[in-house]
């Protein structure tokens, strides 16, 4: 295990701890949301109870008013009946007086009897009217008592409704507090997850080069292989070997070697796409994974790496082997085939899918500028090559430094160098 991979273990542990803390905060946020919802439900129920009590109080008030009105009507009817009885008594008395004055005793007696009967009838009606009035008054009393009780109950209901509303308001306030705390917990959990992701990413990267470490890089390669097989898009693995790294370490120390590795990794990242995978596979070895492009396009991009490295103050170079994904390939198959293509001048095995190219940068002595036209497969890439000698190895061919090589991947030099 490399030192970088050893450093990844405590960072992974920190990331796991932060993830667990984030999960606990999410659980607490969910609990608080549940409490807030329960309080909100309780507040709604209390509001409903308060509304029902208000309706009951209004009904009782209406019943009380109706009973008061009925009692008033009965009192009025009693008064009317008393007045009618008085009128009938007066009429009876008036009938008695003329009879005594005009008639003889016998006639007066008969009339008196008839008048007495009429007066008795009037008095009976008056008595019945007074009895009905008394009954009406008796009924009005209980009605007024019931109305008073209804008003008392409605007052109690309104007081209870007001208390319920106050309790509901308190519950809503507490629910809002719980929701605020839940939002804060979620925000902290999100921060913890971001920190955990940053820890994992930094734990997955090689410090000198910024490329992925071998173990996390190979896990990502396996995911890329599975994705490419599902989608059917091409996937190319490039095995990149940094030339003469040992000599650089021997001559300039490991700091110089780290600078060279850092520069090569940066050049690879510049020539590839931001989302292409670059793995620090070994001491002087990188593995690049390019999805969505064919072997020819990837070869063109990586050929530019040596062009850039050759123009540095301290020229350097890399050797590259390419392998394109086949349906039966696993991740390790791609790496092994690309490694063989890189190490062998004559690739074996899947010669049709692997290409090895090596560009050796040499400092120009007195040669003028030349142009190199490199053909890989069906594509052609034109670029300036100051003091660059290209040696190309292709499937089924041998290294041939001659500029007039007739191989499929050919090199032609023009200008003074070709002469």
C-alpha cells in the first residue's frame, strides 16, 4: 500500500463519522417535524372544538331569545284577556241597572236572571282568560330560566374556545420552533456530508500529482466499464509510463522527480477532458480512462502530451499504450492489454485493439523547425514539432525511425530534417 493510500484511511474514517452525524441530524429533524405536525393537528382539533362550541353557544342564545319572545307574547295575551274580563264585568253591571229601574218586579226578576246568567258567563270567560294568563306566565318563567342557562353555557363555551385557540397558537409556535431546528439540523447535515465528500475526495487523490490513487481509481474504472457496457459507447484505457524518471530522481533528487510527475499529470489533464479519469498506477505509471472516444482520437490527444513536454526547458517524454474495451473485457483486462502494448514494440494478443506509441523528445541542436504529420488509423493530426523525433509502433509492425516508413501509422518529415 502506498503512503497516499495509507493516509486515506483516517480521512475515510472522518468522512464516515460525519456521515453518521448527518444521518443522526436528519433523524432528529424528522422527529421534530413529526412533533410539529402533531402539534399542528392538535391545534386544528382545538380550533374545530372552539368553532363547535361557538356554534352551540349561538344556538343556545337563539333558543333563549325565542323563549323570551314566547314569554313576552304570553304576557301580552294575559293582559288582553284581563282587559276582556273587565269589559265583560262592566257590561254585566250595566245590564243589571236598567232592569231594576224600568221593569216590574217579575219582569225585572226574569231579566235579572238572564243578565245574571250573561254576567256569570262573562265572568267565567274572564276567569278562564286569567287562568290562561297565569299558565302563560308560569311557562314563561321556565323559558326565561332555560334561556339564562343557555347563555351561561354559551359563555363557558366561548371561554373554552378562547383557551383552545390560545393553546393552538402555542402549539403552532412550538411547531415552528421545531421546524426551524429541523432546518438547522438539515443544514448542518448537508455541511457534514459536503465535508465528508471533500475528505473522501482528498483521501482518494495522490498528493504529488492530483491524480486518483490506485485503489479508489480502479473502483471508479470498474464503474466506468460497467457504464460503457450498458450504454454501448466506446471506452479506451491508456497506460502511460514516464520516461527516465529514475534518472531524474538520481540526478535531481526526489523533489525533481515529484515535479516531473506533477507536470506530466497536469499535461495529461490539460489534453484530456475534465471528467476523464487519471490514476496514479505506480511510481512512474499513470492509467487514463477516456469514455465516448475511439482509440484513434485518444491517441491524438495523448500525442500532444509529448509535444508539450518536448518544448519545456527540461524536455521529457512518456510512453503510451492504448486498449479499447471489448464486450468480454473486465477492468483488469484493459489495463493488462494497454500495459503490454506500452512495453512491447510488437503488441501481441489483441493486436487490432491495442496501439503503442512512443515519442522521445530530444533537445534540438542546430536543426531548424520541422513539421510532423502523424497518421493513426483513419485520422491525421498536424502539429509543429521542434526538435522532436517520432518513433511509432503499431500492431503488426516494428519500430522504424525512417521518415519514409510505409507502415499504417506512418511518419513523414518535411524540411531540413527530412533531407
